[in-house]
């Protein structure tokens, strides 16, 4: 049995892929780039956002409505971690 050579690593140390286009480091609208935010479900978003701010977080935007999902608030903790607060909308009761 032979061994295949290891894939060549790119700048990041991960195997390079020609199918992915790197995002420029300086983007004209950095807030428009694709991102994933870990979300924390909360019962009441206003007091939770106020408490997060009192504990040192920065509120990155106003509370936003997400149709079908609820209300959403992006926060940055003192270490720079981006986390979204999510107050889900009430689900309609199931009918039989």
C-alpha cells in the first residue's frame, strides 16, 4: 500500500481550495459580509440587552424584528466575541 502525499496547506494552514474565493481584507461594507452568530435564547430582550451592556458588552445595533423568528440583538462582549440575543416569537397553537 502506498501513501498519498499530504495536501498542500495555504496561508491559514488548511488545504487550499480553488473553489473558494477569499474575501478581501478591506471590504467597502464589512457589515454586509456573510457571518454566523451564536444565538442565546432569552425571554425578554430589552432587560437582557441592558444587563449585557452593564456587564461591559457593546450593543452593535438596535433590536431588530426577524419575521417568523422573533426579535434579535447583536452584542460584542469585552473580549470581542459576537453573540446574538434572540427572543423568539410566540408559536401559533397547533390545531387538529
